[in-house]
């Protein structure tokens, strides 16, 4: 399944809740429209966020 969402402004809690509610898998794709805030700081904080998001049961794209 392919899902679209608006800009989370660095707060991914709603996406996490969505994944749990709809039992998404890595075969599901969520396209984030807008600036997701994943490359905001450009350092360790962004790296940790990317590692966390990559462990979620969904494939994320930032459009």
C-alpha cells in the first residue's frame, strides 16, 4: 500500500501511531510531502533519527 502524509515538522509520533494502527510492513510506502526535518541539524541527532525511522515497519520517502 502507498500512503501520503503532510509535513510532520520533525514530530513523527503520528506516523508511528499510524503504522501500529494499520500494521504496516516494509512493503508499505509512506511518502512524506514537505520538509520532514530529517536533515535539519546535519549531525548526530539527524543520524539517530534516520536510524530510528529506518527501523519502523514502513518504507519512508520524503518528497
